[in-house]
C-alpha cells in the first residue's frame, strides 16, 4: 500500500506545524502540501490530488465546508476535520468526513484516524463515500459510528453493543449478527452496515461477510490475495481478492 498523500489546511501556522510534526512520525503518510486558507486549499486539492486532507473548519472567507462543496464529491479526497470546536461534528459527518479531530490532536488519536483513512482509501470505489453518516445521537458514538443496535427478540428489543459483534453475514434483506451470546437477525443490507460501523474495527472480507478485527484469532493465506480467517467463536470465513488491500492494512500483512 502506497503512503497516503496528505494535504494540511489550517489558517493557524502553529496548528499546521503541530500536525506536520505528528505526521512525520507516521510511515504511511506523505505530506505533499500545506495551505493557510480555503481558496488555496481548493486549488491545491485539484492540482495535487491528495488521498487525504486534514481540514480546519473555521477559516476566513472560505471555510472547510465551502472547500468540500466547491471541490465536489467526484474530486474530493478523504477528509478529516481538525478544529477547536465540537459543535460542527454532525455537519462534518454529513459531509462524509473520515473523522473529526479536536485540537490539540494527540499522537494516539491521530493514529486511529489514519487507520480509518487508510481503510477508506483501500475500499472499492463504490463503498468509499457513503451518502451519509448516522446522527451523533440514537446509538452513535463520538466519531459518528454506531455503538449500539436494537434487535427484535420475540416481542421485545435487545440492545447489542457493536463492539461485541464478532461477524456480520448477509441474509437476503437482513444481516445475521453474531455475538458471544448468540445470533440475531437485523433488518439492514451489508452496504447499510458499512455506513454505520467504525471502519477501524470492522472490515469487509467478502461481499456477504463483515468481521470484527478484534474477533480474529488466526489468518491463513488461502490462494492469490485471499485469506482464511478463524474467528473467536470458531467460525471460519474466507476472503476474496476484492478486499485484499483493506485486509492487509487492517492486519499489517
């Protein structure tokens, strides 16, 4: 996997410098440019075509959201908003941001963001930019991804924490959710599940299978660019070559 070609956009020189220093310690990132304003960012995105942009929200004249709107969804790279204000978070995820960082950014938090960005960049093109991210309420966490799901069990609903999911498998118009406590049917498509689950924790390995990376016990090479996964419940699941790159990134293969 090539390094993520990254552009830093912030009207504060110290903020740009801090982020540049943090990114210098990350081998999978190549900083290709810096901008002090939104108008310059639009030009640089079109000229440099970076994979990832760290974008401040509040800037004079042209703000971060204006940048995304002007560049347009077809040309816009993966975007991480970095700002001092938390009240723009929902709007940021509605704009399909990979993540939303509050300044000052820590090295540990930045690495989590880079894993998400790499996973997004490695996805098949049709899955990189879902039409929306769920609200930060009703079961969604600080990064906008679901922390809980409600599944019907008889005449009541059971609440499942998404971190407890071992794997998710397509089942017609439903998906089968597997936890240590059993299996549950949930009305959603695989594409819809990918929109609401944290890509730093969940990865698609097959058109009909998503797994929790923390549930993986063993990985065996299984053909050209394919792998056989043994999960915590003993389930064995094979991947396909379509998802080779995100798998290699997630597991450092």
